[in-house]
C-alpha cells in the first residue's frame, strides 16, 4: 500500500478541480480507484466534500503537479507524510465554580501550614490566586482569615500531586542554592 495523502477523497476533489492530471494519476496518488476519480469529475461521487489543497498542507508541491501534468505516465510523489503530533500537555485553566472558589484560599492556607518552604509565588501559581492573597494569608491579614479552614488542594482537585511534588522539589533546590551562597559569603576564598 502506497502512502496516501491526508484526507484522500477531499484531496482528489481538489486535484480534479484545479489540475490537468489524468484520472489514473489522481487515483494512484490518493489511493482511490480510477472510476471513483471519474465519478468525482462527473459530480456523482464526493458530493458535499470540501476540496483539500495538498500544496498548503505540504504534501505536494506546485512543481510536482506541473511535472506530472506534462508527463501523463509520471506518478505524483507525496512530499511529506509525517504529521507532527505534540505530546506536550498544556496546562489549561479550568473553570472553578463559585461554590468551589472559597477552596482556593483554604488550599493556600493548607500549603502554608504543611509546606512552608514554598514561596508565595509558587503557592499562588499552584492554587490559582494572587501572590498578594497568599502573602496576606501568611501574615494573617487576609480579609476573611478567621473563616479559613485548611484543605488539601490535591484532594479538592485544584492541581495534581505531581504538580505539588515538582513545586516542592523546586523549593528544595532553591533552599540548597541559597545555603551554598551563604556559605560562600561566610568563607570567601
């Protein structure tokens, strides 16, 4: 089986409408039968299918089409079959319902009490509140501090355990780095 282009039927529609290639060349390139391509040209097949330009998608070049148009025995060669699929997971801010929004300051308080090595900016980023809110919770000057109840943010699904572990590792690296800098200042060489 040869490499077929992405969306072969839609590509065939575009090639029939925009080139002078033979039905056999289009059929071979799109991995279709010659009769199907003839049906596309007659308007009997692929009704309602939007044409897909293989030049824009990088699967064919204009020069390749011109060369094959001049020589009817020359098959079209697909230029690129690799489709780049990104595996990087982007963190998407999810909607927090009104009833759950009080959980954010509660979670910030929990992080301050249980993981005091985290900086205010790290807690703010994890929980999704402002750095000023975290600082005021830490200083006990938060407007609603008396009503806060520490709650585990992982249990509340505000972020994952993996996110928390990464933040803690980063904080530990920062503390080690700061200790080394202090040692250098105490004992200059």
